[in-house]
């Protein structure tokens, strides 16, 4: 089949065969979830956790269970390997990022301290937020529609980037490529475990590093990144 050939269609329908009822339903529900998310705004961490648990975990999981479909809540050998590799790859970005002035000004997003009585509950909520975020973006909108092929990796990056509006410019710039990377890794193993671990523990690490003195002089990082056309 040539590159410009018409895609195969379902018998009696003009719909491409990969665009199944499940895929259409997943994308439709995903759009509704996003619309509700945009209207349900909260700046309080505990309330955001409730919102994201309902919208990003309960609804996608309920949908998947109703239709006997997996949205990536599974663990396999490849998922464990991918988790280790992805976490090792992204950790340096969090470490370097923790020295940037714009990041240190913005984070932590919610009040906490280095006292374990404060930071441990805070960390748990961040991990749960990461689980919710990855269940929606990498679960429902990527692994959940894995049947359409690698194109599923490119469904959510634009939306994911838009959700980072208002955050430090360098984080906004990296959010789209990060979404593609996380989606590709999860797609490869059919599990959202890699992105949940890398995202969740990355958030915890970032907050901890920002709450403490920089690991090195931020001026060194700023000088190394001065070629970027955005503030760091």
C-alpha cells in the first residue's frame, strides 16, 4: 500500500478499521474529562487530589473495566525494565532543573517543609497525583488505545503541554516532548508503571531539592543554558 493510499475501512462504514468503537469512546470520554477538568479548578492540593482521583482514575478505570479493556494498570517484566531505564534518564533533568531560578521560584507548588511530618504526607499526595495524571494521559489516551498503533503516543502531547501553561517557560517547552517520551515507553510495554514512577518520584525529588540549598551554584546552570531563547 502506497503512502497516499486510502486507509481500509470498516465494512459498511467510512470509518478506518483502526478507529474502533472503543477508540472513539475512549477519545470521547477523554474529551469530556478534559472539559470538566478545565471547569473544576482548585489551588488546594488535597482538593486537587480528590478532583484528579475522580476524573483521571475512577472514570478511566471504570470505563476500561466496563469494556474489558486495559488502560495500563498492569506490571510485567518489560514494564519494570522500562521503569528503571526511564527513571534513570529523567532523574538528571530534575536534579539540574532544581538549580534553575525559575524552577526554584515556582516549586514547591503547595506549602510543605523539609520536616518529615510535613514532607512525607506531601510526597504521598504527589505520588497519587502522578498516578492520576498518568492514568489519564498515558493510560486512557495512549496504552488504552494501543490498538491503533504508535500514533497513540501522539494523542495527548498538545493537551498535556497546554496544561502546563503558567509554569516556568523551560518546563512548558519540555512538556510536549516529555509526554511523547513517556507515552512511547509505556506503549512499548503496555503499562503506565514507567511514567508513574518516573513522574511521581521526580516530583518528590524536585520538591525536596528545591526546599534545600542548591546542589551547586545556580549561576553555573544558567550560564550553561544561556543559549536557550527563554528564561531559565
